[in-house]
């Protein structure tokens, strides 16, 4: 059994049985012999739940010892939100992290959009962050070709019907900053949603810049192309 087996939570006896190719009934004896350590403590319960990033040792041998990584990136324009691309530079290409090839992207941005992008190897964490049921707010600054008027505010808040998908967008809070700039707060990310909503007013979007996702905010001193590990308080926003 490889570490790839543990994509989700599982019981300790099942994990040990599969990893060491032994009968699950024998795991009780092994636990009684105090040969298994989980997260720094001697394990005693076969029903103990093992997580993808639990630290599990058998007679001192690491059976599961994968570290979780959480990064925020200031994505520049012209960089693809992908792990590989034959034409464009990707966010993985520009990140300086020893385990960057184990990371996946949480909440993509278009090629010509910029701003906050999150990456992790913790699938459960990213699922919580991106689940529509959790209604995580995403905050953007948008620049348009034509002036933005008061009419936009009500239209965005009421939602717009997209017949191709047969969906109506959730309410979007639009705040006008100046004639051609607005800040948007939304809780979903439909395909090219922002551009399509402004498209209803025949107003092309020139620039989209993401400021925050939930309580995680793009650092003002994090330059385009730079990244850093998330702080513990940022990670914990989507742990529970």
C-alpha cells in the first residue's frame, strides 16, 4: 500500500493491515505491544482515525509521514492557473517551494487575471474552501472599458440568469470605486462569471484582481510572482 492510498480518513487497523499486509485482527496485539506511534503518542485504539497528514510509525519505521503545505501566491497576469502547460508559464513554474509539484490549485484565476491564489496538498482543506455550500466570499477589484453606473449594483445583487447552464447567479455585492473600477464580493465562481455579468451591460472587462478568499487576504507587500506559506490562523479558517 502506498501513501497515495490515504486520500481521506481511515481507521488505524485498516491502515496498518493494508500497509503491512497483515490481518486486521492482529493489529490489536501489535497495539498492545506498544509498537505503533501516531502523532507522537503510543496508539492503543484500533478505531483511531488516521488522517492524510497523520504521522504513523511502526517499530520506528514511518508508514505515513506526509507534511501538509499551504501557500498563498500573488499570481501575475499571463501565468496559467495550472500545474503544467505547453504554451504558458504556470503558477507551479514560478513558485519557489521544495515540494511544489505535490501542490494543487484552490480557486483558479484566468490567464489575464491577477491576485490571490491558494495552493495546497491537503485535498480536504481545499474542498472545504471551495464547496459552494460553505459560501466562502471572494473579493475582487475589476477594471472595465466603459463607465460603471448605479444600474449595475441592483442587477448584480439580483443575480443574472445564464441560459446555457440554466442557472441564476447568487447575489453579488458591487461597490463602485470610480468611473471604471468596482469591487465585487461573490460566493461562487461560475465560468468567466465576472466577465459575463459585465457583458450583460456590453462593458468589456480589462482587468480582474482577486483581493481575498474568505479571511485570507493578499498581502500588500507580496509582489506579483511572490508566494509565502500560510500562517496557522489562516490555515485554521478552513480546518473546521
